[in-house]
């Protein structure tokens, strides 16, 4: 007679070692991410290589020349009025006849003075300050986006009847962060500074906003569209003291041979979780990068002398 098989279930191995291994793997992965982030931040702000002033100036002049050559052969930038504000400022700083002709081509294009589109008069004004602009009553504000309202008011505050709350938002030193603070508010304040000059009221807003953008620049090591824009708008705000030479060095080194800059960094674009491949808005990045370099050369040469010997 054979013995019946035991009905007692076989003992299971304890799961604690498996769970422990998973926890250790997660901790190791987290530690690697933190380490890589730390290396990225250090590399973004400090460099072991010290460029001489002659070396820097040679690269600066070469970058300005190649980017200018690219810009003046690409009239598609006419479709972005804030970029044309930057080009107009570059033309005014340098008196480069190529840029001046480019601005005149913009003024003669179908991008400005369109019937039924009053804001297009302001688009011309941003690139060429002598261009006249009409009065913009408050009734039109509700049909306009932030960019037109803020940029229009910044360039002609006596002509744009901005809502008090909207104006308070524009000059708020703390309301916005990250993208809105950089892509809208600081550019608008830069435009205001260029058209109206400095004032205690403007300083009370533009200084903390610019300092916030500089803090973002310290931590965000991705050399993408926002990277160039931060460098440019910090200088546009009149705060070269906030600019690290490492940021300019990395921007110069990232320039393509044809004078352009890529909008994404290894596919990592403006947003934190925004990834795209082969999607470059060369005009947006190249005009902003060139604007930053023009300001260094023509407005803030003292900064160059302080940082490069």
C-alpha cells in the first residue's frame, strides 16, 4: 500500500530579500540621477578651461558674423514680431547695414500694417521705434493675447489703455515663475526698458524677475531655446552682473557651423518633459542667441573685460 501524498503546501521562500533588492535598486537609480544632475549643474556654471580675452573676442566676432549672415537671408523671421524687436535692437546697436536693410524689408512686408489688425502697427514699432502707433482702447484688450497687450503697452504705455489688473500682473515681481516669467514677462519688461528707460518703478519689478530667471539658469543645464533666451533677456534687463561667463561659453560652443543654434538639446526642448527629435526652430534660437552676443559686444564690453583676461 503506497503512502498518500502530503496535502501540506510546500513552504514558500520569504519575499523580503526580493523586496530589499528592489528597494536598493531604486535607491541606486535615484542616487545616479542625483549624481548626474549635480554633474550637469556644476558643468553648467563652472569650467576648468579659462579662455583668454583674445580667444573669446575672436569666437564672439565669428559667432556674430555667421549668425547675422544667416538671419538676413531668412525673412521667415518676419512672422515673429518679438524676434523683430530683437533684430531692430541689434541693428540700432551695431549700425550694420545688413540688419538695417533687413528691418526695412520687414517694414515693407505684408506682416505689418494689415487692415483690420491694429496690433500690426505695434509689430512695426517694436522693430523700428519711430514707426507710429494708434491708440488702443481698453475695449480691444479682451480680444488680445498677453503678448500683444503686454508688449504693446511696454512699447507705448501712453497709447495702450491696459487694464489696471493686467498692468499690475506685468509689473509683479513674484507672481510668475519659469516659462511665463521668462517667455512673456521679462521680454515685456525688457521692451518697456528699451522704449521708456529705467525708473524706480521698473527697477522694482525687473530686478527680482531677472534674478528669478538667473536662478533658473543656474539649475537648468539644458542648452536649448530657453538657455539662449535667458542669457539675452538678462542682458536686455540691464543686469550683466547676473550673467555667468560659463553660460556664454556654452552658448558659443553650441552654435552650428552655419551660424544657427538648435532649439532642443539632444531632443530635450523648452519644457521639462518636452522631447522632440529633428524639430528645430532655428530662427527663434538664432535671433535670441545673436541678440545676447550683440549686447555683450556693443553694450557690455566691460563685462567681457571683467571675465576674460
